[in-house]
């Protein structure tokens, strides 16, 4: 399969690319801003699995896709798109300014909208493509909410609704769209939200769950918003 993973320079995204690299039949593009960390990922995938992934260093918020489109130029289709890149601000509601809201919505929602549109023709060319949006329990309706995370939770909630809308709009093209709302995982982002908290799940373990889901569950699920959590936080 032809697979794209965003936010691949650390945490769950990093481990997701390594998960897919176990299978030599997959071709993988890893996207992130940090070129040095992408090179580290590329090296580890080659050393551990003899797989040469494609690393693509770019900031999705600048809406410049020249390097990514060049990387996919030889692909006839895209089978899996995992929108994993995210951004969090931990700040009380009254202290959030317009720039905070703009950045959170841009990274966690609008960049995903734009990237998905840019890749639509190659997603449509797949026999059955799967868009997997990585959400959060903070954006899952009825879940516990926490002070300081209102803007982040709102953005992730909007991503869940986008997932449902894409599922309906794209079903005639055999494109499935699902959202996994993650609970607490030991990542840098979790530490920003809950300093000192030790989560019960490691990034490698969560990546294996997401990877298996992306490869298989489009066959039986579409438009689903699914909590994946042992702890929140």
C-alpha cells in the first residue's frame, strides 16, 4: 500500500512509520517539520527493516506542497492517509488570544482539510482508500474536559465532525474516513497538557493499534468516531 503519515518526527507518528516499515510491500511517506528527526526515522527504518521510506520536511500550515507532490508523483494512488500532526496549547480560556485559536484550528483542522483536498485525486485512484484522522478524547462528545485545553478540545471535536462529513461525501469513491480519539499516551504533547503525568500507554503500542486499524478497518467501518483509551488522562 501507499501510505502517508503526518507528524512523523516524534511520538506516535514516528512509531507509526516504523510499524508500517515492518511490511516490505508498503511504500511510506513521512511528513514533519523537523528534517533532522525525519532523517533519524529514515535511518532506523532502513537499519531495522531494510525499508527506505520517503521523508518529506515541510510545515503543513504554509500550504506549500511542492516536495510532497513531487514525492507522490510516481505513485498511481494513495491508499492510506493518516492525519496525525497536531498542536496543543495549555492555557486558561480567558487567557487564550486570537492567535492561539487561529494556530490551534489551523494545525488541528484546517491544514488537514487542505492536505486532504490536495491529495484527493490520488485517494480517489485507490481501490479503497482510508483516511484516518487522529483525534483526542478531549474532542469526544461526553468525555471529561480539562481546564486549559478548551481550544485544543474544540479543534479536535471539529476534526471528528469533519471525519463524519468526509465519510458521507467520499463514499461513492470508495474512500473511508474514520477518527480515532486517543486517550493518554506517553508523548511530549501529553506532558505539555499534564506535566508529570505518567500515561499507561506507550507510543509504540498505540502506533500498532492505529496501524492495524488503518490497514484493515476501512473494510467494515466508515464515518466512525472511536475512543481508544485506558485513561483520560
